C-alpha cells in the first residue's frame, strides 16, 4: 500500500513541476537588425508607466490543455557586456494588433524576473559590439489562454536606477509553434499619452523584417495533474 501511494504522488509531483514550451519564437540570431528597446519603468526615468514593447505575433494551440506558467525572452545590451541590474519585467498579450492599433488587451502582468546566461551572442548590424544574450523569464500566476492568434510584448527594467536591454532577434531556429520568422513585429513606446512610436511596423520603420526571441511555457491544468496521479496508482496496482 505504501509503495503504491508513493508511485501516485511521484507521478503527480513530476507533472505539476514540469513545464514545456507551447510557443517558442526560436533561438536568438547571431545578428539583429536594430536595437529595439524593451524597457518598463515602475518608478524611474523617463517617468513611471513609460514602457517600450516589441510585439511579436504567435499562435497558441493549447494542444495539451495546459496553463500559461512562464513568459520571457532573450535580451542583450549594446555595449558588449551582459545586461545587468534587471529587477522588474512586465508583459502584455493582445489580439488584433496592427499598424496604429493596439488591438485588445487579453492578459498582462509584472514582477521580478529570473535572469540566466546563455551560450548565445548577437551583434546589431553596423555595431562593433558583440553582445552576450541573457534569458529572462517571469513566473506568472497560471492562467488559461484560449487557442487563437495573439501578440506578445515583454519588457524589462529596474524600478530603481533604470537598467534596460534590447530584444534579441530570432530567425526561428529550434522554434516551437508558429508563425516563426515571418518578419511581422509591431513596436510601441510611450505611456498612452506620450507616444513617439505608436504601434508602428518594424519592417516599414527601420528597414527590415524582425521577429523577437520570446517564449511561453505551460504546465498541465490541475485536472490533468490529478488524473496522472490516479493513473500512477492504477498502474502500480496492475503491476502488483
């Protein structure tokens, strides 16, 4: 009896702790077209609430019926050094984004992100600096996202001194889901009143297509986790 219970709990624990990428725009590219800022100010310059986003389109299939668990992307500086001092991140998922139109906000949030080093390096075209690329991810309260076509923007910042970074570009290598490397990105910078770039097309504005190296991971929905725990118990009984 004790062994069977351990099997069931172990199966449940394994599933609830497991996450997978339902959508991944791809690895960072060795070159990036333009340093598109990705910053979010909570308390600092130029003023609280001012943010810059690169929005990339993605299709969410929810094939496994899971819940969104983490959201993030790959970021670089423009001076040849790793980005640092990032203590804040915020994100938005929207539908219907187009040139001059922010569409409809579906979900958003902010928090303290986790940074990790990667083996990737990228260089802005025309720059002498070769920048190490960091992976930045934010654990979000798990939520269900219905299958559909969306736009994701993810920004990093520092509520204190103003650390910032730039979204690494991707050409879709090792990507999951889609669309990948379609050159379809929309840029926004402002606070809703001051908008130097108000939902502008990256291709038309800066002279080339671009896709941001973002990702979304999911965990199984609570019901699925419970089912796997029961399945583990049943499997143990059959083996007995």
